[in-house]
C-alpha cells in the first residue's frame, strides 16, 4: 500500500495575493479621508465663510484676535479632554476644577501673605492631586468615569463655595492685585501681546503649545500608542503589556494641568474669583472634542481636531455678536454644529474604512 502524496498547494488567487495591510501604500486622498479632524476642518471652513458673509466686522484683525482668544480659553481644556476621551474616559469635574485651581492660588497667597508664585505652585500641586484622585479612583474601583468624576464635580462645587465663604466671608476671593509677584504671574498667564498693531492674549500661545505637545505625544511616542490602545479596548491593551492604570492616571493629570493653566488665567485676568464659576463648562469641552472627531467610545480622535472644535466654538460665539444677533441663539447654533459635525465625522470615518 503506497502512501498518498500530499495534494499540491493551490496557486494563489487574487484574494491570496494581498499583502499585509500595514505594508500597503495609501494614497494622499485615503490618508486625508482617514484623519479624524477632517470633518471639523470642513465645518470650521463653512462657519468661517458663513460669518464672513453675515457679519461685516468678522474679518477685521481685531475681531479675529477676539475669536482666537475665545477659542484658546476653551481649547486649553478641550485638548487634554480630547486625549482623555481617546483613552476611553470622561471628566465631568473639569469645569469646576478650573475654578478650584484659581481659588486655591488666590486664597493661599492672600491668607499666607506669601508671594503670589507660592500660591500658583501650591495650586499646581493641588490640581494635579485632584487629577491623580480621579485616575486612582477609576483604576481601583468598578464605577465608570462618568460616575466617579460626577462625584468629584459635586465635591469640588461644594468645596469651592464652602471654603470661599468660610475664609473670605463672601462668595468671591479678595483682590491680590497689590501682592508681590502678581505682575510677573500676570505676564505668564494673562498678558497681551501686540503684533502688527493687534492685541493677542497669551492664552493663544498656551493653546498652541498644548496642541503641539499633545499631537507629538499621540503620534510620535509610545505613550500615544498606549492611549489609543486603552481607548480601543482596555483588556486587549492590558494583555499586550500596556500599563493601563498609569496611562489613565496620566491622562487625568493632563486634564488637571489644563485646568491649572485655565484657572491661573482666570485669576490673573480679574485678580478675584467667583466661587460658583465653571459649572457646565465640562460639557463645552466634551462638545469641542466630539466636534473635532473624538468618539464617545474612545480609541479615535486627535488633539488638532479638538483644537478645531474649540475654534468653531470661538467663531460661533463671537460671530453671533459681530453679526448683531441675539446671543440667546448661541446654544442653538452650538447644538447644530455638534450634530452636523458628528454626522460628518461618522460619514468620513465610514468612507475611510471602506477605502482600506
């Protein structure tokens, strides 16, 4: 009895000649269609053209500087919030954390009669500690980030009001404008730069710097790979050695750092802080990130997209004023932008997946 010779391997057909997807060269168009911020860029161009036609003063240099300032005050928080969302989590305490940062800096400096910079550094430590608290609570317990950060939001809201009234006797802090170090701190966090006869707030530089750093981290470092992996699937990321807990704690600290910068700008712009400010702003940060292409489910998005989302917010909020419309319509336009951007981002993502 003779052994049966093994059947020859079938010749490769068209379906078998595919190479690894990672080795395929993509056309510039396919790469462009795959960018998460594409939808927001298209939306930003449409909004810009709309208000350029609807408002005569919109294209003036001073008006554009005002738009950039409004976008930067939101974008400083929208960028780290976007990274957190790419990592699959939320932070509902981000809005009031900005106020907490400003209150700590102001009250510590005033009560201790210390140099203002001492209060600024103490505020940085406290704000980062809040970020660590959110991250540790999330990674060590079962509740989702929505519940944990909602609890932090409520605690900070009560502490902001309670401590301010206990220490200052009112709902606002005492002025620190005459204290040592105030001028230099204001130069860092709330100064104005004049370029070509137009005044630009320094928050625009902070915003651009955060965009650059966040984009570099996401696209050029191992940490960026960890962020996308954790957002795409926590268990799968853990299985391949991604330090999930450290990554998430770091992302919450990033949001806390943005809150510290925003809080110091708030303080040194007005030298006093109202303890009830910041409530509701966390939703605006999330909206900017979603408009910029971040998915609610995590694992997809970009820092540039969140920045463009913040720019759309700035154009809409100030464009309504320049067009002399009733500002009560602002939230309506923001809602329209959110829905249109979400639908456009969804369509772009589907097209990108179909062309792979």
